[in-house]
């Protein structure tokens, strides 16, 4: 698991696995989850991260929280 940051759109993407994206579910207006064809979550996109990151309903929530905390993002668990 790793993440990439893009400061221009104020976004973070957390990768669970490197696989092709089959579909994306929008959890909120600031959180999108990508899934593989077999339904496995493969990554999550967070937008407007400077406002804080809400992990409600995010797959692998504890691992994502730990990773974001290591990078000093403000997380709402």
C-alpha cells in the first residue's frame, strides 16, 4: 500500500494493489473508490485533503489511516 499526492487539485490517491480499474464508486463528493473486475477494492481517491480526510466507509480503513497519519494528513476516522 502506498500513496501519491497532487497539490494542485489538493488530492491524495492510496493504492491497495496495482490492477486495472473496472469501475469507480463515489462514496462522497470527496471520496472515490476504484475496484477491479472481481470487485476487489484497488485504491481510493481523496479530494480537498487540506480540509481533512474522512475515512467513513473506506476499504482497509485502519491501514489507510495509519498511512495517512505517517504523512501527517488530518484524518477524521
